C-alpha cells in the first residue's frame, strides 16, 4: 500500500511503513506542509495514496468528497509518541487492508476502531 503522512504526524511513521514493505511519503518531503486539506486529498486521489492523519476535519471533507478514494486512517486521541502510533498503525494495516484498498475512513482512538466505507 502507498501512504501519505499528514503534517500533524511524525515522519518516523514513513520509516516504519517503508521498513514493512509499503510506500510512504510525508507532506514535508513533498513540500506540502502548508497545503490545504483539499490539496492533500487531491494529491492522494491522483497518486492513489492512503492518508494517515490526526486532522479531525478529514471526516467532513470526505462527506462532501463523493469518491471512494482516498482512504483515510484518522488517529484520534492517540498518544503523540510515534512508537505508540506505529503500534496502532501496524494493527490497522494488518486487519483492515481490504477496506483501505476499497475506500474507507478508519477512525482509531484508544478505545475502539470505527470503519465507514466510502463514499458516504
């Protein structure tokens, strides 16, 4: 799978994803740190990337997006410590690959995982 890590998360998530056989890029690498959320969605859509973010606005953006991609993994109320975020990501990728490929938003918090298929 191919991931786009949003500016509000650590670039170390990219390193983990690459080391586990995925492709990943951080918005900083793309010089998109100041890009709007809509620009990030368009980039991810055109380049077939799954967005990983902590930005709670992404659910609203997806509600008006009307496409089945890009998928989004939204880390809500998860520790800011990258190693803890990585453990959550490891489980999400392992357990929900087909949902991510088909198009979904996966909202992860410390208590539960919620999945909604796209578009909605």
